[in-house]
């Protein structure tokens, strides 16, 4: 670089250039004056002129230097004040740059920073006021604050959109719960479902096909309801299983969504003409793994993922409702009566109290300090997460209450079934006659066989699930009838433990065996279809168990005087025996039940009447797996909006769980380690591990549980036994005969993860 280039790159004011030139001149003249004086030239005219000139230059230079130093000091002072104002949050201070020099560059940089911070302040204020479309332009790729603010805006907008979708689905499900309760005719119900579903999804046309196995030898899918442009089309349309898209969807049992429709598939007709739809959605109506129908929707616009998920969830409720209709219709045919359905499934659900509050829009000067900004973001995030958890809790609450109402209606309807009434009477007659066919020698051989089963099979399995040692002699029945029946259907049954129900006929030519072979396949099919653990028929006079589908060691014993009369099973049977109410139905809470190897067991019972005579007691052992399936969404927590740590569970009045926890399913080892850290005993942890359940073994002693058991609904941040901060949304369950609560929960760490990352990136 040349000297000339170097001088050109120096950004100095003309005054500074003047001072830099004058100062060397002054020094040079002074030097000459001193030399002249030293050499004796001072007395000459030339020496006087040099000395005088030096003195005048010195005075002039001092004056000029003082003037410019003052001016530079003032500009530096103004720059300092502007920077101090910026640090205090005042972005209105503006400097006036002069010239083209370093001071002017500093003043311009300060003005630029003030302008960017003012824009950021205005942007965050708009976001705080709910304006997710606010515009902000970062200075460049290295503007961390600018890009973080844009990420914050996009995250909040995404959360708002997801919340709107969840609210839409929740309101839609609540609406259809009422629709499913309104009609007693399958045609009217089908048309109402399709009409409202088309209107809810803004579709164009829809149809509902239900499986019919009575019209022909081969099952067909019959159109029971359709809708197009708000006009009901009274059509008769039948589709064979496997025929077309509808029949194929039934076979595959999976949702089918088509975006490319054949020209001749279906036409949408209105007063403006007709057109081909662009999108077809076919959703199977399933209960457990059984498909009972198909809902078909056609639309000019595409269906969104949350709309498809909504139709799939609604399909389960429609399927339950249709099955209930068919059970009631079948009962009417058997009873040969002309009255309408005995009683519709009653719903005890309570309207969701949706007290949604708008996100607080009172953020104070977010740009003043980062900590203030992120504190407000945390508060907004908590409110959004709580609304999400509250919505999930409400939906699961309705589904659980609805399911228990179905069970109540189902046991009453089944108890009125003429086949069941006949079964009770025939089993009762044969039960007490079977001991007449067995000699004392045969009885002794049977007793040895039963005792061997208890020693080799039952007691080892029971001891695996309990901390107290049990012995066969404590459980072996002493009634002759119980020994005979347990021999035939348990100890001499070649099917392994857990599959004893597969035996239909023991082949001893007894009347009991003939009756069992006749009714057992039907009872077993009913149990498997609706997911119950077991079904029992009880003699109301003696409390004897006349029949059981599953065949455990309580089979053929008395529930009012026998070994298990003090259990919750015995208690509910005694209440049903003593009741004179024809419509009596009683649900009893879970307790560990020895015949089920100490597994938690809950029972529901009702009387069986033949005209005005109580001939039996019908008991269902409650399906734990079905309750867990509803709460976990078939283990699809993430799809339900619960992320990686969220879950929904039920707690009873004893503060113990009535459902399984998510971590035990997904990560058993880590869950058991956390229980050990929380103070659970090794014995209890082994019992949880062996039984693979949390029910009645894990406790939830939280304030939110107490509030819900007292009938209150709300949200709360609490620390659990594992010392983890949790976001909880709780509500009481309106289920007759039990005091339970339901809670949806999520780790605070996960709920705040995005905001914490944003904060870390800006520190």
C-alpha cells in the first residue's frame, strides 16, 4: 500500500487535517527560532521574524485545538447519552452525524441499533396482542434476536392453529354425542349422522353403510342413510362385502382416502348442475377389531388430517351406538313385544365447562429485558397447554362415562334376553343334580385331581403376585358340586390355564354338560365381542355360581356363604340378591381378587327375572383392557396431543390408580426405577412388575386429585412423587356407585421445551 492510499483511507475532518499540518509547521518554526537564538542570530532581523512567527503559531494552534477538542467532547457526550438511553429501553434518542469520519460512523451505528430495537419492540407488542401476522425483517443472517422473534411468532401461530383444530374436534364430538342419543330408529339416526357429518366437514355428499347378515346368505353392506345438498335421498342400495371401494374398505378395516376419482364413480347433483367430486373418504366403523359398517364422504375440497382423525374417532361412537341398537332390536324379537326399545343408553355425561380465557395481551415492553419477555411467554404457554389438557380430559371423561353407561344398559338388556333367562333356569336345575351321578370313589379321585391343579397351577401363580405365601388347603372347595364341576372344567380340562373357556362339552353325558355345550359358545362369543373379563350366572337363593365363561377357582362356589363371600364380588352379589328393585344395577370398585391371581377386579351385577320371579343374578367382570384402551387412545398418546410425557389416568377415592400408567407400558425399567427412588418398597415394585399393572398398586396423593374427588374441575402445576413438575388438568367422573376422578397430565419440562430452547439461543 502506498503512502497516498494510506492517507486516503484515513477518515479525518478538514479541521483535523489542518491541525495535523499546522502542528509540524509550528514545531519547525520554533526549531529554527531556537537555532537562530543559539547561534546569536536572534538579534538579527531574520531571527526576530522567526521567533515572532513561532509565538503567533503557538497561540493560534492552542486556540484551534481547544475549539475542536470541545466540539469532539460534546459529540462523544451526546453519543454516551444516547447509548445510556438505549440500555434503559428508550429508543427515541437520535444523533445527528457530521462529516465522514469515525465519530459519524459511531453515531450512525447507534441510530441503527435504536431503530432495530424499536422495530423489535413494536413487533413483540403486536405478537402479544394476538397479531400472528406481524411483519419483522432481521438485519441479516447473524441477527439472532430477529430470527428468534420470527421463530416465536411462527411457533405461537402454529400452537393457535393446533388449538383451533382440537377445539373444533371437541365441539364436534360433543355435538354428535347428543345426536347419537336423539333417535330410536336406525334409519333416522343414520340420516341424521350423515347430514350433520357432511355439514360439519363442509363436504358435499355422504352415505352410511351398515353390515346386514339377515337379508341374504352372504353378508352385505346396506345403505341406511345418505345426504346430498341438504336433501335426503331415499335410496335402496346394497353392496357385497369386497365389492367396490366400500366393500374393499370393509375387508381391509382401514381408512381409505382418494384424491383421484374415476369419472363415473359418483356425481354431485344440485340446482346448478352436476360435477365429479375431487375427494372421497371411506372410514370403517369399528368396535375393537370388528367392523360393522362404512361411512363414505365426497367433497370438492381436500379433507385435512384432523378432519379424518375426527371421523375415525366418531366412527367408534357410531359403532357402539349401532351395536346397542341391534342388541335392543334382538331383545324385542325374542320377547315378541310391540313396545319400542326398552331403554336407550343413558348418558350421565356432564356438559364440558369450557371457560377458555383469551391469552393475556398485556405484555410490558418486552424489549426492555429478555427475562421479562420469556416470563410472559411461559405464562402464555402454560395457558395454552392447560387448555389443551383440559380439552383432552373432557373428551376422555365423556368417553369413559359413555362406556360405563353402555355397560349398564348392556347388562340390563342381556338380563332381559329370553335365552339368558332360559339358561339360568336350566343351569340351576342341572347344577344341583350333577352330584347324584358321581359315586364316592369317583368323587375322591376328582378331589385329588382338583387339589393337584391347585398345588401345581393355581398356588404358584398366586404366590407370584403376592407377598404372602398361600397354600392349596386354604382355597380348596369342600362342596361336592364345586369339586365335580371344577374337576370337569378346570383340572381335567386339557386346555391350558387362561384358556379353559375353550372347552364346550366335557362328554360325561350329564344334563349340566348338555346345557353347557348348548349355551357356552353363545356366552363366550358375547364376552369376546364386548371385551369382558368374565360373565357369571348366580343362584339368588344360595349364592352358588351356576356358570362362568372363564372358569377360575371361584367356579361353582357360593358367593354369599363360601370362601369368596367377603370379596367385592361377594358384596355386589349379596346386594343384588337382597334388592327387590327389578331395575337394580350395581357397580363395585376394583379390589385385588384371589381367583384372578390378585389382579384388580371390578364387577357389575343385576337381577334376572322370569316374569315377576327373580331366577338369577347376572354379573360381568369389568374389562380393564377396554378402559385402558380408551384412556391411552390405543397407546397413541402423541396423536392425542400428549407429546412424549403426557397421559390420562383414573384415580379412585383411596388415591390409588384405576388405570395403567404410560411409562409402565413404554419404559418399564425406567418406571420401576423411578418408583424405587420415590420410596416404593421392593415387594410392591416386584408385584407391579409381575402383574404388569399400576391399578391399586400406585398412589397419586396430589392436591388436584383431592379437588376432583370433591367434585371440582380445574388445572394445576404440581410436583409428583418423582419430584417432576407436572401440568395437570382434572375433573370428577360421573359414574354411578364409584367415586373416581380423571386427570390429563404432562411434564412441565416438555411443555416449555420450545421456549427454553429459544431462551438459551438468545443468552
